[in-house]
């Protein structure tokens, strides 16, 4: 397709993805109160300031007049982004799929089917370790002090944890996608393992809002395991691709050009000057000069 057609295709894919997110967000807005209670559940609640001494628990409340409205919008958008992930992940892969060969397009549904559980698994893991991380942070409260937390801040903290874990779990799938389109080979990814392990631990320490070792290890460990799974899949995919190329090219693949020179018959000798039509001279010049 020409460039304009590619841009039109991208616009249509983005419009469908945004529409799915908006529709789910509107539906989630009717259940925003239940979602807020679910997201704030990992924080141990205090009945009053008297039993909040030493950071054992926290009092969660709204601190500003506009906090309930902004919090409802954030929670609804987060729910729309997570629940509609099968739609926008499919639109993302469907935009790339036309550039693949016929036998590779079948991976469109496999990509979507794997991306959704990975995102959900990362989000679930973050919700599981949230109580531990929050207790670690609250335990640093000195004696004689109490924690009065804004519900908006607690929900922001929880949402960031869910999104960071969910999106981080998509990294191995992105590497597999790059391998399938021929950008990165499995051998090259295997050679990156030292840098990737170091980078993942640094990313886990910086990206997790908890800034504690529990959150860093909980995020970094599964990503490293998934990375090596992606490397193993890419190595097998490279072997399969090499075997396919040895068997011959498919009908929708471009054939190789034959650069072997062919024999060319000698050309007829050509005079350097055109032949003269007449020998007559006009003012001392013939028809050539």
C-alpha cells in the first residue's frame, strides 16, 4: 500500500482501540465505588488515630473536594484499559500482520491470546504483593506518628503497580514478535542475557512505586524467566525458518534474482560519424560540418 493508505489503516486501528477503551470505561464508571474498594483493599485500615501509632495501619480518606471526581475518572480509565486489552492488542498486531507472509499471519490470534493472560498475570501478581509492600512502607513510620493517606494517592499507587507489572510482562512477547518479523534473531537475544538481567533488575527497582526489595524481586524474577522463554522460542523459530527456506520459498514470498550474466551477441560496427547524404559543398562546407 502507499504511505497514505498505511496512515489511514493506522488511523482506523487506533480509532477502534480508543472506542473500545472508552466504551468499557463508561461501563466501569457505574461500578467505580466497588472498584475503589477493591483497589484500596491491600492497605490495612485504622479505626481511629489512637491505634495508628507506629505505622501498623493507615486512615484512608479524600483530602480535596475534587478528589472523588478525579479518582472515579482514573479508576474507570484503568478498568477500561485493562478489560479492553484484547481489543487494542489485537488492533496493534493486526496493523503489523499484513507485512507478514501467509503462513505467519496465523500468529495474530496467538499473539492476542498470549498477551491478555500475560497482562492479567502481571496485574494479579502486583495485587498479591501489594499488601506486603504496603506493610513494609508503613512499618517505617516512627513512633508517635500516624498515617493519614489520601484515597486518591492510594489508588494512584495501586494503579501504577498494576500497569507497571502488566505492561512489563508483555516485554517477552514483544521480543517474540520482533523475532517473528525477522528483526531480532534468537542467537542475538541469547547474547544479550547479561545486560538484560542487569537492566531488568534496575528497571524493577526504578519502575515499582513501592521502592522496596519485595516489589523489585517480584517484578524482576518473572520477567527474567519470561525472557529466557522468549529466547528459547526464538531459537526454535529461527531453526524452523531456516528449514523452511531450505525446502523452498512459499508462493507469497519473493523469489531470488538470478544475477548470472547472459551472453550478448556482438554489436554491428558503427561509424563514429554519420554517413554524408551528398558530397556537394555549400560555401565550402559539407552537410556534416
